[in-house]
C-alpha cells in the first residue's frame, strides 16, 4: 500500500472532517480512507455507465420510458442468452 499526504489543508477543513469522523466513531485517517475508497468506486461505476448506450444516447428524451425500458431489458436478455450458448 502507498501513503497519501495532502498538504496545505486549512485548519477549519481538518477540524470539520475530524468532527465528522469522531461522530462516526472513526479516526480521521480511517474516515478519509473510507472517503477515498468510495470516490474511487464511484469513478469506476461512472466509467461503466458511460459505456452503456442508455447513458450516452438520449433515448429517454422522446420515448415512452416504460416501453423503452422493456425494449432495453429484452435486448439485454438476448445478449445474455447468446453468451450462455
């Protein structure tokens, strides 16, 4: 594992974060590690979502949402079934 150091953190920011950590029963270090871990997971999720045609294609703009959802699920199921064959 690596160590991460953040310089020039204002006292007020550090105090606010320490207060939140204490309220959660955590050390400041464990709270910050949790925040960094969550942010890294979210960035990976965003990468996956950006590859999804629903996110990049404004299919929701003019279509009936329920109908579109059923069509997309059907297409997904077809792809999954092809992979199983």
